[in-house]
């Protein structure tokens, strides 16, 4: 399960050959649009709700590129559209418009049918949900939850499944002897780890982490992030991290997008964004934390 | 297997406007009936009255083709007619057609659950109403009918269903598996090999095998549509984690024709291999859930299992105390003096064995079907130790 060798490069490089995912004009609206919604909302308008028809423009005009082995952070306040964008890319949410080219799929990823989505979500794209209940079946054992991914991908040898589960539990630092307990008996940190184990089970080409540290105390947060960073480097898997927490972004992301009112207002190397924010909102955001 | 001739058409014309074409589904039929309300009820009565006149009973000269005017009058007519007030094989012809149509569709898509209207029957849903409707829509006067309830011909439920068919459809009842042309069964497939001239009708309490992993039929239908059975596999995985082998007592999930996951109704694991590449048509009917599904002859039926944790049949510690069989499904029974012993569950075959201990399950057919000679499975020969607890 070794990915291609990590290429030394600037994360911002425009070299096309190692682009894993390229998204253009992603848009998600809630409500029946009056046609002018996108023009009447956004950062300049200071709102994501259309003043004419009341439609919520959760995301619009979102362009992004993700390179092999890169971690892309998406940061922004609640309601800025970062989770919608992440869920669209993880095929959990239908977009209103946009195209996504993905290395493991021919055509527009957003137009994949149910069957293709099912395959992609099990074998290509791992999502770690913000809410544990959306990602795990709590009545199943921890092992069972992760095994679901393997079984969906066609694993039919029980011994092999157990072996892979042990590997995954060790990698994500979940005690292996708790593997056969119901997931509902796990602590919050363990449940988060099981979700990560599930997301990486089939060696996906893309992982989307939606608020990976929600509800965890600071020391557990640090250990989960540490663990993930190690796996991410070992497997060289491209990752999108969504968080409102700049600490998480600083620790994980090579490059960062800042979102507000459904628009990407700034993007660049994470260090640059944190040290030298250009957009007014980013400046406020960073000042409020640092 | 029978038709009533021209009166059949009358029935359809006086019906409540439901189209007889292929597109008429169970839902339409139900909707069509419920919306027309009490008027329809009266019409139904009319139809019943007409059928009693033109049915298998002697023609009543008193009311040739004249529709009685009041419900009371109708009821009187039916009461005086007694058992002859019913249509042949109890169900009206329209219902039989609808059931047959669903049955044909089920045969065309092996393992797929086909909805049907499921009429009220003279016993509560859950007591074999689906099986009765399918049996009665198939039976003709030349048929020989056997009914078993968990292997027994003499349980109250089985005896009553057999009597209903006997009185309303004039079929010959039998207890001999090899003599029956149609066998209705609850939770067993007979031990003796079935042939291509027989049809087995199984009563089904719960149609969808996925329901035990997800309670939502809506989501489960979607899973069936896309052959997405990973949740069921997780349930098998967890079963092995707990027991070190797959321990499902009855209704072992099977994949039919490499496509649909199907519950074979709560037959023991022992009977599951009998469905694979059989000569017989198997029909599964659930009255409460209004679904019919089928395994046609010569169809692959594969129990779900892992490569290293195989499907296994039940193991029994003792031979049958009555006939000495070691190759039949046995149940533990307690005698009056508190002793426990094992006896064949299929009573009809057990009686044959008691008369002639050498009789084989395939004694009446000249071929091997594979499963009929299987003795006790060698313990765990198929399973390597693996890990687990």
C-alpha cells in the first residue's frame, strides 16, 4: 500500500501531472434561485442569502486544485460554506453546478451515478464526518465498522479482513483488544480514530477530514492530529482538512483556502496566510486567535 | 392450473375498473378498491353472487344473471348457498390472476421481491395467508396437495389449510411428499428429493434479509437495486467474531442467481443447499408483507459465507430415536418421563423410514442431487482455525 514517491516541489506549483483533483465553479444553493443570487451574495455583498428570493448560496465560484500527497486546509467561520464544499468533494452532497476532475475517475466527478459514487466512496475517497453518528454505526463493533469498507470492496476472506483490521487499528492507535466491542462503548477520541481507520481502509486517493477535532479535549486533539499526520505522510495520500480551528490548519495543511459567505476569499501557503494575511477577514480571524 | 371458462370474463367486466393488463400493479389494485368505498363493497358482493351462480356448484336457476338489489338480499343468497357460495379454490378469479401475474414476474427475476395485493383471508396474517393465496391460485382439480408446518402434516395450521383447499378446490390431500404436485410448507423443505413436476410454496414471515441490519425498507430496496450488500456482510463478520463460525439458526441469507440477496424463509440451514440448482420451482409468499418471490428450477443459490469460514449445516449428537436416520434434520424432543431424544422433523419421511429403514431420500428419482446423501458434516473440516476467541 505504498503510494508513489513524494515529489519535492512547492505546494503551489502549477505542474499539471501531479494534480489529483481540480474543481471549477463549484456551487451549492438551497432554495429556488431567482437567477441573480450569485451576483447578489458573497463577500462583497456581506451575506450568503439572496436579498431578492431568500435562497442560501452555500458555495459559489469555488475553484481549487489538490496535488498528490498534499494537505489542503479550508478555514472559515460557521456557515461560510466550508463543510458544504468538503461534502461535495467527498460525494456526500449534490452540487448545484460545477465540474470536478479527479485522477481516479473519467468525466465530471459530480455527475457520477449512484453506483459509481458507491464505488468511489468505498475505494477512492475517504470521508471523516464531523458528526460521529453520520460516519459510524454505533451498534456495530469498531472492527465491524472498518470491516464494512473492506467487505464492500469485495474482501471475502475472514482471516485477511482480521489481519488488515489489526493493522489499521494499530496505525490509528486504537487498542486492538477493544476491536470487538460495540463502537458505542468507545470514547470520543477512539471513535474519531475508528473513523480515520475506516477512511484509510482501502488506501484511498483522497481523504476529506471535516472538523477532525470537534468534541475532543486538547491533548487528545493533538494525539489524533499527530497520528493522522504520520499516516498521511506514510501513505502519501492527498487530503482536504476542513476546520474553523487555525491550530489544526497550521499543524496539518500545506496550503490553505479561506472562505467567507460562500466564497473563497484568499488562498496560499499556510505559513504565508498565517504570517501575512491579505484579506481583511483573514486578518481579523488570525488576530482574534494569535 | 385451472380456469373457469367464460364466467371468468364476466368477472373481469363486472370488476371495479381495474385494468387487467400487465401494468396493473398491486398498489393500483389496492388504490382502485379503497377509493371507491362502500359502493365497491356492494359490487364485490354482486360479483360473489354471480360467481356462486356460474361456479363449480350446480347452477342455481333462481337468479340467472340478475344482479340482486340490496346487500341483505345478497347476503341471504350467499348464506343459503353455504360452501357453494364461494368461488372455486376460495379466491375470486381476479385475485388469482393478480397472484399468478406476480408469481410469473417473481420467476422471471429470481430472488426479487414482487409486490401483490394480498387479500384478506379467513385467518390472521402471519399464519400463512401468503402461502395460501399462492397455493389456491395454482391449484386445479387434478392436483394433489400436501401441507406441512415445520415438517409436520398434522399441526392444526397445516391441517386447516389442507382442509380449506380440499373443500373449496376439490384437490386430493396427501401426506406423501412424492405423491404431491403442490406442497405448501412453513419453515421446512421436505427431506425427499423434489422433482420438476412439483412446486413448493413457502410461507414467509419476513421477506427482506437486510431488515435485520437496517430497519428501513426504503434504504434496503435501494441496496437491492444496486446490489449493495456490505451491511449484511458486516453482520456475518460480527457473527464470526462472536462465535468463530457463522451462527445463523434459520433464514440463512443466500445470493440468488448471483444477483439478489434473498431470505429463504426461516428454513433451517440444513435445507438451504436444497434450493441450489434444484429441479423444483420454489415460490415464497408473504401475506402480511404482500410480497412474492421465487427460485426457479436450475438456479444458483449460494449461501453467503467467507472463504475461510464456510457455510455449515446443523450438527446433531444423536440419530433419530424413531427411525434411526443420521442424514435427516432432527429436533430435540422431551418425552413424558423427562427423557430427551432426537427425532426426525419431517414426520412423513420418518414414517417411511420406520417401515423401510433402507429407503433413501432420492429413492423415487434416478439421479444424484448432491445433498441427499450427505451425512453429518465433518466438524470444521472446511474451516481452518483462524483467529478469534
